[in-house]
């Protein structure tokens, strides 16, 4: 059903709004190799291992990273669980790890992930609210200082 603007909607998102995609699916990379956190260990606020960054979720307009796709558990990807973590939750990044500003229990209690939710606005809002941040499509959103995609 078209919106008042005449633009069709898909999954509650107006067609000219940014669409989120996994960086691995876009065939692009981050602005500088040293800013690519994919493959790094993810730690909670106390340095406890949570998982690793399996991918980055970026928008197709501004090319900004909005979420870390974090994989945890499993063996060689089999039986692993996944979650998205907003980039605003990053406390620090070293050569070896991304440390979050949240506890392991808080990260583990985040909304469940499913592949078809990569660009679902309601899902994104639930993640931002879980972590206590303003959704990136919201009026109060301020982009976090993390790598840009080129």
C-alpha cells in the first residue's frame, strides 16, 4: 500500500529510507583496514568473552555501520547463536577485541536474531531500546564515532 508520499512500503520502511545490509553482502569494506573489527573477539564491560564480530550491518545511503553482528557459541558456525549490538554500545576497540559497555548477561538477554530481521525497523528499535540508545531512524539519533564504509 503506498504512503502519502506515493512511495511504496516494504516491512514498514519507506522505499527511499536507508536499508540495512550486511557488509559481507555488499562487496564493500570499511574506510581503513585498521578500522575493520570483523573477526575480533567481543568482550563485556569486565573483559569476559561473549563471542566475535562476524559481520557489520550498514545502511545503503550514508554507508554507516549501525550494528555489530556478533556470533557466539557453536563449532565452526554450526549451532552458533547471533545477536546484533548497536555500535553505540562499544566502549573500546583494541587490536584483539571489541569491548562493550554492557554486561555479558545484558548482551545475552538482547532480542533474538533471525536472518530475515536484518532490515526490520521494529527489530532495530527493540535492540536500541534494550541497550538504552535512541534508534538510528529516530529524531534524537546521533551517529557513534565508528568506521565508515567505502
